[in-house]
C-alpha cells in the first residue's frame, strides 16, 4: 500500500525493506471469508501520491493450501480513494480499520497510547487481548543480515523491536513489531501473525499488506486467493460506496477471465523492479476505437526492471511510464486539447484535467491483456472528479513518482471483480455491478 502524498491514494512508498529468512508461520487450513468492501474518502493530508511500493523482500513464500473451506465470513466495510476493511483482531477481537493494499507487505494496526489527545477511533488496545505479544530485540527480524533489504529496526528502552516507516510525502508510521491473531469467528482464527503496532502515525487507518512477500497477510495466513469488487465511487465528498471482498474461494468466479502473472527468479535483481507485486502482461491501450501506437516494451520489464505493470489496490490513479503516458496525452489532446486546464496538475503527476466532465467527447478507455482479457473504462466515467469542479483523466505520469513502472490503480478497477489467485499465479477480471453485491 502506500501512504499517499497529495490526493493520490494509498500505496506504501517504503524506501525501506524487510528480510524474513527465518520467519515461517504455519496454518493448517486456508480461509474463505467475505467482507463487503466500502470506500472511504481520505483527506488530502492522509493521501499519498506515491503509489509505487519499493519494498523488495524475499520472494520465497510459504506453501499454501490449494483449496479453501466452503464457508464465508461477512462484515460491513467502505471505497472512495481507498479500499477500507474493518477486520476483527485480537482475543477477544477488536475491530480495526485497515486499507487493503496489494502493493505492500507488512500489515500494521493503530496502537496509539490512550493518553494522546486524539487517538484514531479504532485504535487497538493490546492490554485487552490475551493473544497479543511483542517481538523482542532478539527476534531475527530485528537482526537483519543483509542491510540493503531491511526495515530499519532498533531496540527500544524495553528491549522490544521498534520499526519506522517513512513515506515520500513526509508521512510516517512507527511503533513495535508484534504478533497477533485475526479472530474471524470461534472456528476461524489465524495463528499469531507479525504486524506493525503503530504508536505514532500521520494516518488514521492501518494497512493490510497483501503482496507476495513472506510477511504479507496472505502469506502468513496461507490464503490461496482473494478477490474484491470495487463499486463506482460517489462524486459527493464524504459519501462512501460499498463493494465486496473475499478471502478464499469466490462463488462468482465462474465468469472470471484470467491473465497469468509474470514471475521473476529470486536471483534476478533488477533495481527498478518490485518482485513482490502482482505483475501482469499489459499489451496495449485503446481510446475510443483507436489502439494507441505504444511500443510493447513500455509494458514489460526491461533488463533493469523498468516497464513493469502491476495491479495495485493501494493506488488511486493509474500511472504510466513516459512513453505510454505521452501517447495517451497525444490522443486526448487530439480529441479535446483546447479544453485542457492549463497549468493544472493533480497529485503532482496527472495533467490531463478539465473544468467539466467531457469523457463523452473522448470515448471508452481499454487496457488490453490478451486472450480476451480487458479492463474497460466506459466514457461516462472516464474522468475523475477531484474536487473544485475539476475532472481529470485517472492517469498520471509514473516518472513523477520516481517510479519506472506502470500501475493499474483502483480508479480503473471499479465495477470489476479482481481476483488474485496466488496458488496458480494469475489475476482474474469480470465485469460486475459491485454496489449490488454487498448485503
């Protein structure tokens, strides 16, 4: 996930990394759980334009069960700029609001001391949970062996493992590394999972890290697959839309069309590549009836990893490398160039903005993945209302994030089932009316 700078959504821009060689948590069964997903609009101070996660962690994942029990778990949840879940953590459980982020690894919850003036409304109280424990300084995660791939940790005055996350926009979260259970029901309880317990942060929500790293929630809990359906978000500030989220098997999956993930050998170190992201083979982009003349190399990692295309729930906007962004802008200008809002840039990365919603003049936007797999963004929702009467194409320039990657953001995943089938290393898509799926 990211902390966002300016009004772009969450994608944890960690300039810090984790080593997890000795962590191996086991769980005898994988869960099949269902949550309605709600969208919650974040204020500009809590958003992070950096939707590129640079956390490079060990790619070795614990083995996962290939099947999930045929039961589900439901809970009310919300989507606007971020996908927010309310999950039950601890024994007995305490409800915690977490941002679902497929682009980051370490999950963390709010554990602010009660003595502070304004603790987050869902701050976790460790003293109330019998399953809570701190990681001591002697734990392997506090004694990294490879400095270039570590999360900065230190021993606090109580000999506990302290960590710090700093984001590109100056926001941060820091606290102790801990172990805690997710208590979904009396019969569905995870083992103690390693989490961050933030005692200081500039955000009110925690993070549910869902990438392919060994310390992500899905890896530690051995979840074989998960999926979500993001509803069309409301243009009215403060109003969230409700969609759905599944851990495990999704009863709607019969209509899903899948694209295989690109994989990278653990030994293949590329400076611009995030090997833990869900990397897909984007083949091209269409606007209206025209397929843009973008070289295929713009969407595939080169020798240094540049050009990777990842599916990221923790980013609001989609971002493209320069050669692809320039072709998109060239086509937009051809259609409605005279209407571009001059000198206006949203979130420091997106400059295709207008004083009105003129998507009808541009046409549909399509991301092509091959084998009939596409993401279709219909012209009536091509532009995003960013406030103040301004509407922007939901695409930014990734180089302005300091990234060399293409990122499919959540704004272009609306009204879609998106399934991450980790066991079979593929991502599935299917059109849906996501607002009608939640209870």
